[in-house]
C-alpha cells in the first residue's frame, strides 16, 4: 500500500508548473467561468468604480493582489485551520492584504485612493475573494491556489476594464482621461446614462449577452 | 405593379433554399409581403378563418387611433412656434412648420427601428413581424419637436435592442419600448429633453419679449417655492407676451400648450381612447384606472391641510397637464407590458395614476411622472397578475367540495 501511495506522490510531483490543468485555472475564469459574467459575483464594485478607466485599473489590480495572496496563504494554512472557525481565519487573512493594498494606494496613489473611497476596504467582503477561498484554496495545494487567484483576479479585472472602457468612452468621450473624440476633431456630447450605475448594469448585461451567444450558452429548462 | 411583381419573381430563386442569398430570405419575404398580399393560403380542407384580429390589424388600429394626436401635434408645433416668435400665422403655415419638424423624426424612428428588426430577423431566422409599427409611431409622439435627430436614432436603437431584442423580440419585452427610448434620452441627454425645450425656436434670440417656455408642470412645480395659487398662475401665464389664456383649463384640455409632439391634447387622446375601446384593442379598465387613480390622488393631496401650492392644485388639472392622457391611452394599455387579468388591470391602471401624481408633486427632479410610473408598473405587472391569479385560486378552492 505504501508503495502505491508513494508512486502517486511521485506522479504528482512530476506535474509541470504550467500543466494543462494549471493553465486552465487561469484561462477558465477569463471566459467560461468568469467571476462577474458567469458566476455573477462582485457586481457591486463592478458598478461602482467603473465610470473611468484609471480607478477601474487600480481596483482590478488591488483585487488581483488580494485574491492571489489570500488564496496562497489560506492554501498554505489549510490543514491547520479548524473548520469551525475557518471563515473568521479567512477574513483575518484577507483583511491583512486589503489593509496593505489600502495603505499602499494611500501612500503612492492618493488621488485614486480618494476616488475609490470605501471600495478598496470593501474588497474584504468581495464575494470573489471569499468564494475562491472557500471553493478552491481550502482544498488545493498552494501553487494551483495561487494560479486560481490569479485567474479570477484577471477575469474580474478584464470585465472591469471592459465596462470602464465603454462607460468612460461613451459617457465622457475620454479614455484614461484623454479626450479621444476631441483629439480626432469630433464634438462629442457625453451620454449621461453611462455615468449612472444603471449604465454599468446595461453594459455588463450586454457583455453577458455577447459572451453567451459566442459560447453557445443555453438556459437550462 | 407588373414590373415589381416580375422583378421580385426573378430575384426570388436567389433567396430560396440553396440560393446564394439564402441567409437574407426573411428580409426578402418581408419586402415581398409588404408589397403584395402573400399567396400562402390554407388548403381547401383546412379550417377557413376569414376574419380574425391578427397582429397587423391590431397594430393598425392603434396607429389609426394615434392619427388625431399626430395631426393636432403637428399643428400645435407650428402654433407654439409662432406664439413664441410673436407672429400671427395661418393654419396652413402652422401645420407646415409642424410637418417639417415632425416628419423627419418619424422617418428616423421607423428607419432605425425597422432596420434593426430586419437584422435580427435575418440573424434569428424568423419572419419580420409587425411589432415595430406602433412603437415607431409612438416614439416621435413623445419627443419634443426640437430633438436632435441623431438622438432619436440612438434612443430608438437602444430601445429596440436592449428593450426588446435582448428579451427575445416582439411580445417578449418587459417594459414599454417607446418609453424605454424616452427614458434613455431622459437620462442620457437630459438637457435636450427637459426644461424649456418644448417649443421649436430656430434662433434663441428671436423670441417675443417676456417669453417663457415653462410648461404647466414647471409652472405648478415652481409655485411650491413662490407659494402662489397654481390656478391663478396658470390663468396669468402668457399675458406678458401676448399669449393670454394659454394655460386656461379649456386650452389645456384642447392641447394648445407646449409639450411633446403628441401628448399635449387631452381631447385628441380621448378620441384615440374611444377608437381603442370601441374596437376592443385597448383596455378601458386601464385607461379609466389611470385617470381615476390620478384624480383621486389629486383629491387626497387637496385634503391634506397645510399642503404646498402644488398639492392644493384642483385635482382635475392633473388630468389635462403633462402627458398623463397620452400615457394612459397609448402607453399603459400596451397589451404586452400591461397586466393580463381583468382585475389586475384595475390595480395596474390606478397605481400608474397614483404614482404619476406622487412623482409630479413630490419629486422636484422629475417634473413629469407618467413615464416613470408606467415603466415602474410595467415591471410590477406580472406580480399583480400573480396575486390576482392566486387569489382566484384560493377563492375557488374554498368553494370546492371534494
């Protein structure tokens, strides 16, 4: 018996760092298992911080940082966490990283930090972070957990930037604060709907629509 | 005719199965059935239905009911235009100005809307249906005469794609499509569809001295601040610039006031309502519910002691100012988005009326409430139906003896 177990262990060790399975951990959340458009998690911040590209970019980066490191550390600790108090332990770990991001932004990107206001702090309650810890990091090894966090953070950031792209372009005629339409000589009247959270909701809806028709999604009846 | 028929027949094989333009069959079919009566008939032994109210006839009835509003609206656009400029003009001149301002909006609305319908029909492989006929006419009637045409196009595209096609096409929409277009403009480009934009004035400096383009709703809302009696404000309005009595009750009822193209005349809306109710196309319960709900809510506000000037306005004024009548007759009765049960229609209509007055009086951000009230109740319509049906079930179960 022990021989068989060792064999299995040998095989697992032989798995390359970027095996097909591990690459899937990154690529799935980008499309077919996207945290926002498929799992419909983290919507509140996606609506709140996407009026412009710059805050959306920082928010995406912050969340990426938090998911990667909380996933990694929870995975490292997973065998020592008593399951009864696991949520509070997860929260403690997440809050550590959130506070670090918060302080970093405050120190080096104060304007953006002010624009993001409570939403950096609210990463701690972001469903994506907690969801990945519960669903993945608690039952997987550190390396796949790190990749999973990376994939989900990127999937979140991708949608965030996509939404912010359309909202800033259509709402203010700009990208990263650069007036695109004025630069090419078109007088552009900003679309006020895009600056409202309702506009973000509509854009997320359109992204889901496009994604589903590309993937051939059918509602289960 | 012969030539058209022949050229259609000549082109037909390209669009049929195996032809090189097979993809566009439904666009071709729509064009063909638009030009000629379709030759597909029931076989000799099948059921022969001779006269049924089909979708096309239903839609045409609504369009006919809108014609009085449209014609009056065209005249009124010109009428308001010459009033603001302080010029006297003949009936024909006024109508001509209205025609010049209205027809482009109608053309853009139909062009964009039908274009999108065609594209989706081809993509989804279903025949082009008549779903857009009424919407295409409703959209121009709820726009100010001066609206930029590109905004009409964008709003129409938004409403048809997001309001209708995203939900599955004609008959599947949750909220009224024409109102979706208007709500889109209202939130996207508020400066072009609120405030004093209702009268067509080519050059802003050319107006007669003392001119004010405030609508009755704006006058009533501003009375909250000035604490003046709303009715006397209405009666005095316009006296300074030679438009005496423009907001008297009879004039408000007839519709010689600034506003969206088709919404101003309560009388014309009532004629439309008569056509809809007599032909059985529109539900009289909903129309009566909206008017009744608004009137009763107005009365309730009158009774509150110490209410502001807008609350003190006689309740019947609520029925003739703004777009309440137009919304009640043509928007609330939309069979797709309204409640389906007969009892539910009462609740639906009354709540629209009540909400309209509440939004008008208590929300300074939105001078007119009918649009938001109808959109809100569109969303609640299935819930109302659900309660009506389950109440009915409960009642019948109690009666049942098993």
